[in-house]
C-alpha cells in the first residue's frame, strides 16, 4: 500500500522524526516492489506454461503427420481369410448377374408358355431363384434358353398326351430337365406308316409256309401205300 500524504501528516503530528518517516516510505516502496516482482514472476510462469503447452501440441501434430506419412508407404498385409462378399458366389460369379439371367429365363419361359397354352411364371420366388441360379451354374443361360425353345416339339411337354397338364417353370428348373430336353427325350416320335397286306406278305419272314410237298406225299401214301418213286 502506498503511503499517502494524510499518513505522512499524521506521522509528523505524532512527532515522528524524519528518519522514521523515510524508513516507513522505504519499507512501503520495498513492499510495492516485492508485489511487482511476485506479479512479474507469476506472469513469467504462466507464459512459460503456455509456450510449453503450444510446443507440446506442435510436437504431437508433427508426430501424427510422420506416422501418417510412414503408413502411406507401408503395404497392408494380405488377409487370406477374407470372407467373400455376399454378392459373390463361391465360384466367383456375381449373384446380381445371375439374378439378371434368371429374369431372362423367366421372360423366355413366359413367352413360350403363352404361345403353347402352358402355365406362365407369375412370380420369381426365392426358391425358384435359387433353383434358377443352380441351373445357370450347371447348364448355362444359352442351354436353358435353347431347352425352352424346344418345348413346342414335344406333345408331352405341352400337355397334349393326356397324362398331365404340361410343363411349368418349376419342371424346367429341375436338375436334369434341361439336359433331357436337349437330348430329345421328350421330342415327339414319328408314327410308323401301316403297310398293306401284300407288302406285309412280301416281307421276309412273313410268307406263309409252303406245304405243297407234304400234301403230295400224303396223297401218294393214300393212293399207293407209299410215296411215288421214279
């Protein structure tokens, strides 16, 4: 606290000597200087802490940059246990691509079914899609489309034999149907042309037995008691 003029007047009135007043003023100045010095020291400490904190942040940022730069030059290890994407089948073919092929199969089937009075496919269910993808994997899209194109050759597949109502999409997607159709198992067979009786008789093996010699021998036995000689 700085000694004011009122304090000095009070000291003079109290009979303080000049030496006492000077000593009091010096003590006050020393106290003020001590407070200033403590304040300067506190400010210096706070500034040092701030500089140290900023330096630490900069150093940490440089370390992070160095780490990132180092990682850019490192090739990550190959994970041989990587699980394939759900969109990729075990043989590496895209399930999406097979889904598009299934749509092509259904469209071809419906086109053929409508032209031959067969049942069309109203919905590609999950079970049908699974079966179609299996046929695409085993037989291929061209073979399936070719098998569908051969359906009009078969009265059986068109349900005209009376034994059933005809093929449908589920029959087509059975494991062995495409192969059987392409091999002609269900194709109509040519009906043999009936032959005339004369043509039948003229065929080897169909001629009637010639018993004329036996008949002559029987007459001779009856007439002469035995076969004729000479």
